[in-house]
C-alpha cells in the first residue's frame, strides 16, 4: 500500500492545527506517515541539538541511532547540504550508518522552521531496495513545509 499523500496531508494538517511545539509536530507526523505506507519500515526525525549534530527525535519502528554528526551518513548529508537524499541502496552510499541491518533504501529530507532554520531531518527507511522516488520527495517536502514552516 503506497501512501495517499493528498489524504495524508489533510489528516496531518487537521491533527496539527494550531500546534507550535516542534516535538509534538514531529511525533504526529512520524506516526501518521509510518502507518500510511507499507514501504516505511522506520519513520522518524533527527533533531538539530548542537552545531553539526543530530539527535534522535520522535519515531516509529525499531531503535534508531542516538546521535548522528552532519559529517556522517545519509541523515548527515541531508542536514549538511539542505537537500533531499534518496538512496536506492544504502550499502552503496559512502559512509552509510547502519542503525538497522534490515534497511535497504532510504529517503531523508531536511526540516525547516518558519524562520528558515534547519531544525532536523525526516528519515524514512525501507526494508526494500529502491523504495523511494522524486514523487515521494515532492509530497513529503510539501507535508513538512506546511507543518513546520507555516
């Protein structure tokens, strides 16, 4: 089952209406995304907690890495460059951090607040190879900007 992004965006908007707490928003978005698509094996946020450092935030799925420096892995690359990372095969990504051995592919998107500050990244892992594409990136980016940068 692939996510119905239109319905998902409306549901998340309704659930988060008026909420400004970033952690509450992250928790709600992670939960709704995770249960909307069976490709999503791990869905969560890593928050910027210090210069050049990400720390695990709200997520759904098995345990994640506790901290990730901007200099390492797919999450670090998204935070460092401010660009969406779509990785079809995590084993082929230089410096990939294997938080879960089941992960085969992932998509990581930077998360910006309304002041255009990077507040974290959304990390979605799949146990399937090549699970994500530009359409996912577009819809997920739209959900993130309408939730966190409104």
